[in-house]
């Protein structure tokens, strides 16, 4: 489990076949789970200056693989007792989104991202979403896109500073929205009661 708060922008040393080798100040251990651009991956080799992870063919097919070069966001998995600061992130990327527009408002940036329509049901106004591993709040939701507002600090300290119209990004929608939608789809009753929704939330 992760929080969506980037701990380091690390360098990519190489990406050959299925092996992605990262240069990082973070001292990983063999078998560690680390979110790289939001995708939970396992450390298969520890190097003096970083670590290597393996991306299965399924992962390479799903992810915005063109972003796994030069620099990447990394976040180690939470440890028991860690402070919880972002939102609940599983590191399970749902799909690849595309940046439709970035508007500079002077003291903030509006970022519009399009998604395949089947995932839009899981994007909730004022809810949480993870973009390339960064925990963000959704401001507006449209038919096939949504709007984020990003403060200058986040723009400056993450890879968002490199993004532009047409950039592809990994997207993980809100876990609770996915769970509730799945339960509703597979139950006989047409909808959940508010008490049932509260009971589901209480289990997390």
C-alpha cells in the first residue's frame, strides 16, 4: 500500500527487456514493493547505487511505458506505523490517460486528462486520483475527462513539470469508488443503502 506522496525522483539507468534498473538514493531490499510512476513493482536486484525491478509483459502492455526513461517517481510501500498523508493507493494502475490541456493560472495549474470512458465512473468530483504515482484531488469531472488543479510546488517538485499536451500518464482511480461499483454490479439489489456504503468504508 502507498500514499501517493513521491519520495524521490530517481534516474533510469537502463530498461532492457523486462528489467528496469533505477539509480536512487533510496536503499531498497530484495523483494521490496516500490511504486514506480504509480505502478507497484518488486525489487529483484539490489545495486550499489539503486535497484532493479522486473516488468511483466502484462505490465508493459498496460503502463505508459514511454515514461520509464530518464527520470521516474518512486515511493516505497508504507510500513506499519508510518504517517498517512496522501490517500489509499494500491499501486494497481487502471489505465493510461492523456493530458488534454495544461492551463497556467499564475498561482496554480489546471490539468485536464482524458480517460477511456469505462473508467470515468470511478472518477469522483473532489475525490482522490493517482497520476504517475502522485496523489491529487479531482476538481471537475466531464464525459471523458477530468480537471486537476496543481499548485506550483507540486508542479516544480514532480515530473508534471515535463508534461505537455499529449503526454501519457499512468492513472489509478479511487479504490473505494472501484469497490463500491463492483459490489453494486454484482449484487441482486439495484443499489446500496447509505448504511451499507458506510459499512464498506468502515472496513478500510
